[in-house]
């Protein structure tokens, strides 16, 4: 089984971190193909970054034909719906994956993400997925995404503080870490707080394996129907010409 | 990995059918332990049956110590919350599993279940899981559960009619079959209607494998906190004395 | 008129306290028949206790034929739906009763219950009853149910603190006491805080009288349809054999 | 116990019909005081009539001091919130009462009312009461309110048709008749369709008796706080001068 | 274009303040006709005042024939639905207007209003308009409406404190001032807090201009259908006789 | 006042039609600057087209500095949130505008759009805007967007059929036409069906004029905070290089 993990931003170190985490959780026989988007923002923090990241991400998917499922490795689930139109192979966003796993382990959970500017976009996703009641709060640690890539950052401590408040004030029974860059912190924080602290990348890889084993595909009826061939072709042409220039 | 598949009703042929389906989807290395509840109703159709099935199901879980995850093989997700208090290993109901898989493949889905009397219980679950918007309709085929066990039943045809209406009238993009006894129909119906038609048993087994690989456990904080030891002991005593008489 | 008040746990002192309260509010001519469940947990605190309490409670209802309405004297409304399948006489849970009375007296109310582990189960009920907006908070006083049965407990004080916070922080206009064991505190707390502080037992008895006077019955169409006779008989048999052993 | 039944429209024959129904369901010892509003519309069909009916209704309540509870005998629950500010005695609207009784007897119910123009106002009430999920449909029979007062009307038949559709198409398990003028039809329709068919007047009287026996009052904190004395006095003055002219 | 701005309370100084604000925002060519209700409460603070204010407000609309749109200059949107039955010209409440403008400028907003007793009425409106998620909090400054009319009040400071808390604690991205009497504070507070602080009067006037330019009218189908002529006539008669006495 | 009307697809004839409609409704002194996106899909029908249209649309906004407000002339409100990060001038989508105007004229409305594949994206927007209750149905006429550009199409008739069903079956009191290409049909259909039939382009232009006159800006706090300068610069560079190639 081959799972395509697409990082929709252009920071390769984040792709590597996600890839490493993905490989640790993947079953024997599952191959992880990690791809960094060829153009787009260096990190995704809010609506603007999201919007500019989607075409590059879709091109990355369209450029790889030989895969069984796709993980979108951005916690905003950037372009998830569009990606489901491009391929009938299962596509899962890491935000979505974290929420779905949390809701099988806890009555209520909180999200701890990076910047306040990202919160409304996450809340829109939660509402759309029907998670607006189970997710009791979305907290921001005010750590920019790229700072998570630096050694010596106090990210762990700041995130820990938010987790503690989520448990005490919001009665959160589980935590979803709200950024692909936090993938390496989940295990330690789980141990520290004695509740499930989930990272979306591993959750998404594992759910993808499930869907592939179930041999199910994204529905082609309704909202995820494939675009007409001429539109796909036109867009592929743009992709090519753009990749040449960029 | 060992997955305990508990049939909360006492009809062994349904357990066998579920077990067969579970084994077909299970990964190499996953052992399926299928258990029929020792006492309770012969089928679960609505609130009354649900209520009487739960203690037997909990005893079945408590009687088996050596497992990594539990599937509750009844579409009403009978006793799901109580089971999550009894063990910290992941527990998934087959209704829940079907809904969660459907919501990763389609914008909207419909449920096709057995009797009208079961519909309100399913709708309560959907509301609780936050699926009340994504699940566009719960349709009943008016086939009693046990009729699904008979050769020569016209179940396939009746269910097919409801699926057709769900697609045309409700714009369903996927279908979740609403009874463990329909597990053998999913593949044929998927092919016939060219949209995902999902069976909860296989979905639940596969999601359990995911959770086990992720090494996550049910939260012990809040609603799923384990009951005090003396209560567990008292209940185990009753279980024993009851099993002697029944 | 005869109202059956079933305590679904096995602690007789709680049944007596509920019975006393029920008789104080009952109209002349209303007979209160208070019954302690023959088997099940000693107190109901969360999902696990709920699940084990239901069969005993249903048997208690089935064992008494001569009644006009049933009160389920547990704030989790344990087995309410199942009980409505067993008899067409009105059945009301004390949680439900407290919420419904509060919503006729106040724009918003808070619940003050015993342990945090009970909160998610209550929140699920509130959602199901459509009370998730009118109930502004469910607060736990962290007093175990059975401590309410002890002289010299500081329950009154702890509950009072939560009520004060509910008024100040949540703008609660009324309070529902979230445990049958708090029935004797309602009047004093109402006086102390000058807002309605409601106890579910008295509310449920009074609402039952209403329904009986209206000569209405639980609907037999759909979710509360009576189970087939053979299922009822099978369960009655188990009940008998179990009562012999237990 | 004295229950004030206020008809907020000026049609005395409707008051009499409501009074008759109220007395039939009232307990021994309960006195029904039925009052027709002194000025306002002859029937209440939609927002405009509602708005003009409220001051007259409030004056009727303020003019009667000696009562224990108030029933607002209009299915729109006209002026319910304002009435709860005017007195601390319990006040119940007949729409509210019908919905609350239905929700204790059935998983889902439908409303059958008079004209389409009344439907949005009822739907707003249902949403506010948290009944928007349990009430599966509001159907209009297109019978004007005052036609219900005429002999030889085919109201019974038209309403019956809507009930039948509600059962078959909407899976309604109970029906609430959506007009005070239908009070005399409930019993026959219940028998005909074998599900609870409820009339709001009797439900409201009976619920009022419950609240009075519980010795509870409307909360004086927050939204139902009494208006300052000078405002009450000013309004009383207007009421007097108006009654002189009208 | 002529916009009728109706103050539903009887305090002329508030009408003048609203009129002034309306004229400042109105386009060239738009005439503002400001009207004080002839009878009703001196200020509108909660359900009781609302109810008594509506007939006077409707009469004010019916008395003026030559207008293109109506603004109801009370933040409770007093009688909005009834007013839409009386005329097919667009009618907008200032609460509604503030909410709609805020929701085009911000992901989430807070309301800062006068007294706690007004909060539930506002929350009901927000729910009805579908704003219950975008409006993150309704805060009361505990300044009575008429105090806003006094020189030397500390209203500005108290309101500022609530705005600060709304930004910090509730993550409000915009503020809607919850009283017509605050119309002169919006600009200063916007500058002070560097987020949109909106006043409903100006928002409503401007939205009315939009609707008039679009040449749209209130729907005459369903809930806003005009009342039958005889009802309108009857009410007009009462209005006349009442105006004579008052 | 200058309003930038951006057509996010690349079909110039649609831009012209939108521009014409915009100019007809614009006030004297309002200049309409209509822009066709430089790259992206020829029409926007569902998630995939939306995703590819956003970068071109953002570039169109960034390329024009001298404007007071922006209209996104695609009924999916493509990239609305991202656009609000790029400029603090008000930005309104034509879907959003149609819904907001409809909700000031009617209790409930229906949307009639082009293809079924677009429906889920519209339903997500409606949910996000809090319109999921007021919008009673989203109906598709199964006319592709570009067919609306052809003479002799039977679009008018097909759309009329859906409107008729929306009125009769769904009790819609107003209609929002769900495609920028239907802008020229609104007036005729309004007259034909005697209820408001709204076109989003004119609604958006008119609402933009309102916001500009109110001198309000998009909030810079939270979700619409401007992206850091270096991200804006990076994206502008890509835009340039891309425009050269395309």
C-alpha cells in the first residue's frame, strides 16, 4: 500500500518531520511517499495561506499516479474537498483525522493550535464535520508554525500550559495538537497529562490504511464528482507551465 | 493484534456472519475473537432490546482479558459508552464506524436499516456523534433482523429500493447499511449503485486496527473514567451467579 | 391514581428519601409506590452504572401491573426509552422532569450534579431533549452520591457554591439539582438564592399526575412500539430466574 | 387553586370552548377563570395579530390578582415572555404545553395548525423552546380559525388528512393540534389514528396544576425580572384609559 | 428615497439622537423621517417593554404612507415581524442590522448592551436570525437606557471595559453596541479598540438604502402575508380612539 | 465610490453580464470596475473549480489598489475569507449577499443553482453563515453555467419549475438564484412568481455601497488579520512570474 503524504506548504523540514512520524506508525508493507508542495506559502496560518497552498497541493496529487490514499499534512485540511474531486482514492486531512480519532476516545476534546489567526478556519472545519459540540475549545499557544522547527523553542511548555487549562477549565478528555509541526510532541504530552494527546499526521496515516483495507473509494456522486476532462486538462497545462517558471 | 468482536444479541449465526466479514477485512496478524453474548435478546430492534443486551455484552468484554480493541457488533452501538468505562482499550460500535467512514467519503449519506422502531434510537446516536447534518436520512426497509438470516428472503431487493430513493430523493452520496446482518450485501450493492455502500462490521474492525496501531487508549478522565473497584467487583459477582442460572 | 417511583439503584435509603419527597408533593388521592431495584449498582454515577441498572429497573416496572404512571428516580434518566416500550402508561425521568419544569420558569438554567464523571451522560440527555441551549452549564460538586446519605456532610455548602457561580458566571435563572439524593435540599436552596432550585423527584411526580389527568399514553407508533410478545416473555423468564438467584 | 385562562383574542365563543375543555381536565378543587381579552384581534393568525393581542392580554392578567397560574390560550403563545414579567405565578402557553406533553410521549411529533401564515411564528417558538428536532413538521390545514367555530365545517376531515400524512410521510409518533379552537377534536382524532393527538388547552391547565402543586414560581432573575414599578404604573394607567374608550 | 425611522419608545431625545445619526450616514437624496411612538414605555428593556411598545410602533408605520423603507430603532427589534406584515416596504430592526453588518466584517462578534434583563430577548433574536454561533457573547454594561441620555454618565468607560473583555476573553473580532442610545459612541470606541464597533441605527439606515435601490419588497407569501383588510381596519379604529384618549 | 467586481472564472462574457447588472443597481457616483480573473477555470462548478480560481482572484484584487469595496462575483463565494485578509476594504460574495438580502425579506428562502455537484459547497457556506435554517432547500436546475450564456437555452423554464416546487413543497417565501450567470433572469422571475427572486450580483453591489457609506472596514483582529509582509511579497512575486507565463 502506498500513501501519499502531501505537505501543502513549501517547508521541506516539515515534510520530513511528517514523513518520519508517518513511517513510525505505518504498517509493514505500507510505503509513505512524502511530497513538499512545489509552490505556495512557507507555512499555513489562516485563510490566505490556505488559499494559495491549494493549487500546488492539487498538482502534487495529480503528478503522482501510483498511490492508494492521500494525507493532506496541514491541520487546516487545506483543499480537502477539492482533492477528493481529483482522485477517487481516499483523501484525509490531518485536522479531520485528529478530530475523528479523538471523538472515538473521549466525550469532549480540545484543540491546541499555533496562532489565533488560525482559530476561525479550524472552527469552520469543526462545524462542517459536525464536531462543534465534541470539540469544547480551540486554544492558540501563540507559537508561529516555523518556530516549532527551531531547536530550543519553549513550544513544549506553552502548549503544555494550554493543555492544562483545557483539562481544568473546559473538561477536555483528550487533546488534538493543531499543527503538523507538533507531531513529535504528542507522545510526551500524552504521558505528561495522562489523557490522549493526538497528532493528526499519524492519525491520518492510520485512518488511510483503514480505508484502503476496506477497499472503499470517495463517492463520485454529488459534490465530489470528478471535474469534466477538459477542465482537468486545462488545469494540468497551467500546472506544467507554472512549474517551469517557478 | 487481537480484536474482540462482541455480538450483543444471542443469535450465534449473526456472530458467525460478522466474524467471517471481520476476518476478510482484517490485516495479516490480526486475530478476530468473535463472541456471542451469553444472555439477552435474540435480536436488537429498538430501545428495549438494547437495554437488555448491555449487561451480557459488558460481561463478555470483562470475561476476555487478552484483547487490544473491541467491536460492538450491533448497529445501535448498544452499550458503547459503558463499554468504554470497562476497558481502556479502544471500543468502537459498528454504527459509529459506518458513519465515520461514510463521512470521509461523501458529503452526505443515508442509513438503510431494518424496522421503523429502530430509527429513533439511531437518530439519537447520530445526533450525539454530530452526524445529524451529514446523515440526510435514516430509512427502514421493514425487514426484521432475523429474516436477514433466512435464505430466499427478498431483503436485497427491498434494501436496494431504499438505496435508490436515498440517492434520488435525498441526494445521498454514500449508504451505510444499518444492521450487522447485512454485512454480506455491501459489496454487491456498492457495485450495483456505483456509490460507497458500507457495512459497519468491516468498518469497525478496520478502524480498531488503526487505533491499536496508533497506540491510543480511551480517555480515563471524565465520562469514561473507570468505575470504582468495588462496583466492578459487585457486578462481576452478579455476572457469575447469573451465568450459573441462565 | 397510583404512581410507581422506581429507584434504579439498590440503596433503600435513597428510595425512602425519594418516596418521602414524592408523597409531600402528591395530590390527595395519589398513591406513591416506591420500589428499590432488586439488583444493580448501589448508586448511579455515569455510563457503567446506568447500563447495569436498567434491566433491574425494567423488571421492577414489569413486576408491578397496577399503576398509572412511572417515575424513574435517577437523574441520568436511566433506561427511560426502554421503559416507555414496556408500558404505555406515562414514564418520566427525574432529570427530564427537572429540565422541563426549569424551562417553564426561566430563560436559562444550570444543573448542579455530583461527580464530573456523570456530566457527559447528562449532557447527552440534554442534547437529546433539545435542552442544550436552555441549560447553560452542568456543574459538578464532586460529592459522591452516597455521601449525600450521610449526616454531617458538607454537601449543602459545596452545592451552594456551585449555585452561586452558576448565577454569577453563567447567568443561570434557575437551578436543577442533579441527583435524587439532593431532594431534601431544594427548598432551602431556593430560599437562600431567591431563584427556583428544583428537585427532579417532585417535578416528575407532579408531571406524572398531569399526564394521568390528561388521560394520555405513550405513543405505540415508532420508537416506543411494544416489543414482540415472545421477546417480552423471554426477558420475563430471565427476570424470574435471576430474582431467584440474586 | 385558581387558574386564569386568558384568551388573547376577542372571540368569546373560543373562550367558552377553552373554558369547557379546561374544566373537564381540571382536578377537583381547581377553579378555572376564563377571560376574553377586552381589545385586540378577533383571531390570532400570524405575527400581526399576535402583536396587537399582547397588551390586552397583559391587562387581563394584571386586572386579576387572585390566581395561582395563568394559561395563555393561543397556540402562538402570544406574549408569553412578557406575561412572565408581569406576575411571578407560573404562566404557560398552550403551544408550549402541547409540545412539552408530546415530547414526553413520543420521539417525534407533528403540529397541525390552521393557516400557512401562522407556520413561521410557530417554527420560531419551536426553535426557541429547543423543539426544532423533536417537532418533525408543522402542517397547515388551511382552515381559518373562526371556521372552526362553525357547525358543519369540514375541519375534522381536513385535519385528519394532515395527521395521516404526518404519520406516513414524517413518521410522527404524536400530533399537537395547533389552535385553541381545535380543543374538542383531540379525543376523537386520538381514537381514530391510535396515537396521542394533543390539545394545548388541556395540556396547559394540567401542567399549571403541576407547577402550582410544586409551589414553584417564575424566576425573578434575568429576563423575567419584574419591570420597574413606574413602568408598570404607567402601563396600568394606559390600560384604564383605554378600557374606558374601547 | 424616504426612510421612516420609528423609535418604539416614547422618549423624544432618543429619537432625535437616532435621527441625527441616521442623517449623517444617509446618502444625498435620502430623507429621514424620525417618529417617536405616540404611546408605550419610555425605554425598552426586556420582554414587557417590548410587548407594550409594538402597537404604538405599528400605528406609527400605518400613519405614514409615504416612505420607502422602515427602520425600527430599538435594539430588541421590537415588533419586526408584525411590521413586515403591515407594509411590503423593507423593514429592518437596528439589532438585526448591527448583527448582519458585523457578520460581513468579522468571524465572530460580541454585543454590549444595557441591562442583564435584556440579554435573553437579544439571545432569542440572535438564534432566530441564525447568528447564535457568530455572536460569541452578549454582555451587559448594567447602564439603564435612560442614563445614556444624561451628561456626565460613565457609560463610555463601562462599555469600554466590556469591549476589552470581549476582545480578550471571547476573541470577538467586532462589537455591536446593543442600544439605540449608544449611537454616538461607536466611532470613538472603534478608534479606541481598533476593531469595528457598530451602531445599529446607522447600519439599518444604510441597509434600507440598499434594499430600496435593489427595488425589493418583503415577501407577501407565508409568514409576512398581509392581514385581511377587516383586521387592519379594526386595528386602525382602535388606534384612532386610543390616540384620542392618550 | 469604486467597487471592484471580480469574476473569479475566466469567461469574459460572464464578467460583462455581471458588470451590466452591477451598473444598473449602482448609485450615481459609484463606479463599477469589473475584472475577469487572469487564470483559473472557465466556470466554477464545485470544489475543484473553486480551489483553482482563488489565487487568480486574489491577484486581481491585489493588482487593483484604488477601490472601496470588492464583490466576488461567484455564487460559491470563492475565496471570500482569503480576500478579507488581503484588503481591509469590505469584501462581499454574491452568494452571501443573496442570502443576507433574502433573510431580510422572508422567513424562509430556497436557492436554485446550476448543477448538483455545486450543492454541497453551497450548503457548507449556508451552514457557516448561520443560514442553514432560513434556507429551506438548495435545488439544482441541472443547467451547466456556460449554457446560461447561450441564446435559446431553456434555462428560464427549468429554473421556473424549480422555483414553483420550492414555493409549493418547501414553502419558500423568496428565491436566491444560485449563479452569477442568472443575473438577467431575476426581475422576470420575480414578476412571474410574485415573490422576491434575488440575484446575488446586484445584492452584493448594493450591500457594498452600504458598508462603504458606513465607513466600516473588515476586522484586522483574529481570522482576517493581514498576512505577514514577507508572505504577501512572496505571493506577489509568484503572481507576476505566473502572469508572464500564462
